[in-house]
């Protein structure tokens, strides 16, 4: 069996277009385009690239994109003051604080300062509580992207057995809850789960979000299963030359693709979906804050 590749770039492009269409329709009621603000502290190169991509795609969707930059030595109080000012800005519908923050800043305190109704990353305690309780709210972007990719590959997920490897608050735990919302049966596993390979072999949908390069081997995959690889790991690539590196996921891709029915590549799978879900959340936040129903085509 050779797996069908789930093209995250193509699905993300469709999601971006849907957010742009919904945002344009919403702008007629709001009298302005949806607004997304990103706060970047310091000069981490990877964060710089990510923030630039977010801004580019937000502007392409017709949103008002704002970047607030603070130096790496900014105090925690200064960063929280920026967040509070954005909370009070009626033209801003979504706020995202780019991680990681410098070590001297408590990221939890900064995230907690974000207005939950503008929390387009879905990371505040209130957003987490809404997800756990099944109440309307803004869902974490990467897990939401995983669910959308699985739905595109398989259609209705009701009754499917989903195994999520990884219990982080960023991906693993919210992914488990989001798949439960799809009426799947979910097992949340981790690196210390007993007989983990055997458990994975029973999964209709296997989500790898453990942060270990190529941990999930091909013989862990049930024939015909859908494999969603969230991992992004940079490892040495001696075949490319001395000192060269490459990106790999948490799944041994070639092995898994030989058994799976559907699989996401790394890169080009889950990664592009994160910004797509961010744009969707910005539209949802704008509608929610205006007391308007959520657009149906998102």
C-alpha cells in the first residue's frame, strides 16, 4: 500500500480563501476589515520568519495586519501593557503573542493577559476551559488544523479510533478534545505509555505530536490508517553534505507511507494549517465580538 499524501499547503490555501471571503462579507457589517495584531519580542530568526508569513497571509486575505515589536530586554510588564492596549483597541479582533518569549518573561502571565475573545491562538485559560466544556470559543490553531486535515482525508470522523501521541497543552491535549468533538473515540498517549507501538497499531487516525524525530516507525501504523505528523525536527543530513540539515517529522515517513492510507508530509503537511486556522479564528473573533453569527463557510 502506498499512502495518499495529504497536501497541507493546498488545504491551507482553500482555508485562507474561505477566511478571506468570510472576512470580506463580515467587513460590510463591521464597517472595517477584521484586524489581527501580532506581538513579537526579541529577534529570534524563526519567529521573524513566522511573523512575516502570518502578516503576508493576513494581508492577502484582506485583513488589517499589525505587528508590535519589542526588544529582547523588554520587561514582562511592558509586554503585558502592549497586550492590554490591544485588548482595548476595538479595531483589533485577534491578538497573538509570538512564542518563545525571552527567558525572563513568564509566558503564562502574558497569555493570561489576552482578552479571551481576542485569543486567536486559543491558549488562554478561559479558551482552554471553553474547549474542555464544549462551549463556543476560539480553538488552538495547530490541533484544529490536524482535525481539518483528517476530515479532508476521511470525511466523517464519527466512531474513528484516534490515538494522539503527546500530551502538551499546545497540541496533544487540545487535539484529543477536538477529535472528541468530531465524535471520534480518542486515546491520549505519550512517551511513557505502555506498549505504545501496539496501541498505535489499533488507530484509525494516528496523530504524532511528541517532538522526537522519526519516533513512530512504519510497523506502528495500522494498514490503511490516516497519519497526521505534527513534528518539525531539524536533524543532520550528511547525504546533503557536511554540516547540512533537514526537516523531519515525528514519524518515519517512508516506512509509515508504505502502510498508511493517508499521511501528511513534513514539511508541507500540518505546518501551513496553523496560519490558516489563525485567519479563521480572526474572522470568528470579529463575528463573536460584534454579536454576529459565525460565518457558515469556515
